[in-house]
C-alpha cells in the first residue's frame, strides 16, 4: 500500500515527469503498456488485437491540460483517430479524459470539446467512452457526461465508474435510470479514506455488487479488470442468470495479462483492450506501476540491462 501510494504520488510529480519523458532509455520501457508514439503505430497494434478476436479502445494519452490551444489540438487528434478507424476498418472505439479537454480550467470549454468528438463519433456510428479521473472531478465529469448523453444516444457515449469510491453505488443507480453504458473498474488514483474504501476487500466486494447491478440491467456494459476473481465472479453470475456472452464485454489494458485477454476471446466473450499511445505517457505509466509494484522491478531490471 505504501509503495502504491508513493508511486501514485510520483505520478503527479511534474519534475520527475519532465525528466522521465526526456530520458530516452526510460521511454523504451513504456512499450509494454503504451502502443506507440502515433496513430499509425497504434493502428498496427490494434490490428494484431483484432486478429486475436479482441476489439479495442483507442486512447491518446494526455491529461490535466490547461492551455486552450492544447485542448483544441487534443480534439483534432481524436477527429483524426476516428477518421483513421473508418479508413482502416479496425474494430475500435475511443476513450477520452475530460482533463485532456480542459476540465481543470473550464467545464464549458471541456463540454464543447467533448461534444465535438462525440458528435463526430456518432455520425460515424462509433462510440466515445469518457474515462473517470480523480475524485476532485467525479461530479463534474458525471455532469458533463449526462449533458452529452442527453444530446446523443446510448450507443454514442458512455462513462466509467470506480468501485473504490463510496459514492459509486448511488451514481450507478442514477446512471442506470438514464440509462447509460458504463465501464466498471476499481479505480486508479490516490484517494482519501473519506471518499474511497481503503481496504482492497471492500473495493472488491463493491466491484462484485456493482457488476451484478450492471449486468442485470439489460444495458451493454464493460467489466474492466485483470483480477481473476472478478472475472470468475462475472462468468459465474452471467451463467447463473442466463445472461448471454454478447450482452456485455470484458475490458483490459494493453500489455496487461495478454494471455487472459486471448483466452477470454477464445472462450467466446467480448474482449476489448484499452490501447493508449502518445508522448504524454508518464502519469498513465506510473499508475500501471502502482497497480503492481512488481512492475517496478521489471522496469529497473530492463533499464540497467541497457
Ligand atoms: C479497460 C480499462 C479501463 C480503465 N479505465 C479507468 C478509468 O477510466 N479510471 C480509473 O480510475 N481506472 C481505470 N482503469 C484502471 C483500474 O481502475 C485499475 O486500476 C486497474 O484495472 C487494476 O485493477 P484490477 O481490476 O486489474 O485489479 P487489481 O486487484 O489491481 O489486480 C488484479 C491482478 O491483475 C494484475 N494486474 C493489475 N494491474 C496490473 C498491471 N498494471 N500490470 C500487471 N498486472 C496487473 C495483477 O496480477 C493483479 O494481481 C481501467 C482499467 C481497465 C482494464
């Protein structure tokens, strides 16, 4: 827990971010979790996943963007991604972060930016997933999502909830009334005990409870986890309730538990892999290390191997 918190603290450290991003041997090590530097490299990786029976969610890494021009550039990048998905015929939707579109400075700007991307995806018959970030922006993220969902269809835009947050059960009940497509994950940020369950057991118990609520709703949701216990609980639940394999999808991150991803696809489950790319990999990469501190040793070993 100490290591997790320390790594999450470092994930927000600007000085270390600048150093790591410029230090080229470090960048090489990110390839386990980051598909590439640009759209075309990422398309090549997604093609491989598609060939294994997995779909993808294309993600341009960037967050906490405060310059308006940079948020506009993020929008243009997503429009390019959506266009290239159509050109190439790869099976992929997109994931966005609202702080990438200016949430830390102006929710109205953020809404306009997100709306442009969702409108383009809707026109193309594609889908935008709004990732969930730290608890300081949970409410405003939900508010913007609900506005978008009011304007666009259930198959145009979806949201993410985190089982570590105490508030999430209430949020899920509200979101299901709309209704909305939801990705369920455990949560990847450093949160105080007032807002998030500090014990892993409570996070996991809540995950199973929320998974059951979601999969009983008749809406197509994403069960995002690498945890074999959560996956087993999901498979047992849908089997018991007679919920079809096509009524939901499992989701995992690029580079994590690849064998399990392939196995679930072979077993006939819908399997979507979240595929991030781009120069701003540092906070995402650090969160992946925090999830499994053993990854730190993997990184160190490879760094000093040269
Ligand atoms: C598709 C997808 C989208 C996500 N979107 C969001 C989001 O929008 N907001 C958010 O807060 N979080 C998001 N997350 C991250 C999530 O919240 C968790 O931090 C992450 O998935 C680890 O939790 P877990 O369910 O895999 O279970 P854990 O209990 O953390 O891990 C279970 C087991 O999985 C393996 N594992 C987990 N992570 C790693 C790793 N990085 N490297 C190697 N092995 C690992 C380990 O063997 C571990 O023992 C997303 C995760 C996925 C899969």
